[in-house]
C-alpha cells in the first residue's frame, strides 16, 4: 500500500514539473542591425542578424528569408560568422549550418547581408519575413520578426553659379532678357518642385502601406504564438485534472478496501 502511495505522489510531482521544463526551453529573441539608416545611391548597406537570450539544448541550423524592395536594394554577398557557415539557397530560403555541425547554445551573430543601394529615392522597409532555428528535428520560431526603415537619398552636390558682369551700352535690354529668363527658370523650378512633392507623397503612401502590412504580419505571428501557448496551457490543465481525479478515486478505493 505504501509503495502505491509513493508511486502516486511521484506521478503528481512529475506532472507538475514537466510544464516548468517546457517553459524554460525553446525561446530566443531575434534582432536586425544595420550599419546606417540613411544611405545614398550606390552605397553599401550591411545588415547583421543576431540572436539573443537563447534557451535551447543546442541548435545546429537556421532558416531565414528577408523581405525588402528589390528595386531599392540589391543583395551582393552573405557572410559567415564565428560559429556559423555562410547560408546557402534552398528553395526560397537561405539555410545556414553551424561549423562542424557543432550544437550552439550561446547568443551571437549568425550572418551578415551586404546590399548595394539602387537608384530609388525615398524610404524603404527591410524586415525578416521568416526565421527559425533547428534544435534536433524541431523548428523554433521567434516571438517577433524585427524590421528596419532605410532612407535612400541622392548624393549631395554643390552647384556654383558664376555671375559675369559685362559693361555694354544696352543695359536695359540685357536686364529685360535676364528678367524673362529668371521668370521662366522660376516657373520651371516651381513645376519641378510640385512634381517632386507629388512623387514624395506617393512614396510616403506606399511606405505607409508597407508598414501597415508589416505590422499586420507581426501581429498575426504574435497571435499564432499566443494561441499555441494557450492551447498548451489548456492541455496540461486537462491532464492535471484527469490525473488528480484518477489518483483521488484510486486512494478512496484503497481506503475503502482497508
């Protein structure tokens, strides 16, 4: 009888301990770091991908997919790091593995993306569209997918205007011609400014839509994770109740038999 009671207490302790083990593993944070947020055409942009607060038994692989405007940025190279090989293309993802397939349990940089800035002025969003770490045969996704806004500008040029003063007998005629040219130039500049403002407004509208889409995607990922955690909690609660009832009935029956 004592042995059966000890077995029952052991099962209860084990059941209470398992959820704590699960809560302490399989989690990490993901960050996207750029060397500069304001760039000019033909500049090189370095994007570093880092993992933080890693809590796993050992990861050996990652899968990543960057989302960016290909008309604004061109991917040139992808680098390795101290612990990771440079990723290779597999289907529509980039997949990287640890050096010598050694399991990693520490934080750090996993890769660096190098981009060339194209001839597209305005704001551009760069974000991680998909990411997962592989722990054995299990894929672990981050809580959030980070994003970064990049501002692309034209190269600054200095324009020097040289004014020549010439003494002529027909000063009034020259002044009138210059006035007409100045008026035409101002009109042309006003038209150009209006076009640039319209273009800027259109780009800001497009960027706003991209931001809304990114925010929606992030919120959806967060919702999916929260639903999974809620289902897990409900599952363990049901198991706990069933086991408690089973043991209560068992001990009541044993007491009755005594």
